[in-house]
C-alpha cells in the first residue's frame, strides 16, 4: 500500500500509525478526533488539545465521515406508481 491523500488535510500512509487515516503532517488518527467530537468536545477544546490541527482540517474530517455514511447507508428512492 502506498501513501494516499484523501483530502487536503487527510492521508493514509503505511509508514504513519500503521496505516491509520491521519491528519497530514501529524500522527493524529482521524477517528480519535471524531470520537472526541462525538463525546461532546468543542472545536475549541480540540484545537487547544491538538494545536497542530486547524479548524479546516477537523471540518474536513467531519465532512468526509458524513459523506462516507451517506454513501454506505443510502436508501434508494422509491418511484411512485
């Protein structure tokens, strides 16, 4: 597996964190930040805890996670008869 850029701020690199999805230029896994958001951490708390991250990077992670859920669990539209 080679390094794959998923977005402007997100990568998968087998040489970083055993290939977990991380924020580019860091060793911070995306799922760690998303889990903290789910537990109620604010954006400000995350930026204070992880000063190497930017608001745009965290927003991209949320956007990509949301997009992934929509693609995976999309309900087909039913056509009226």
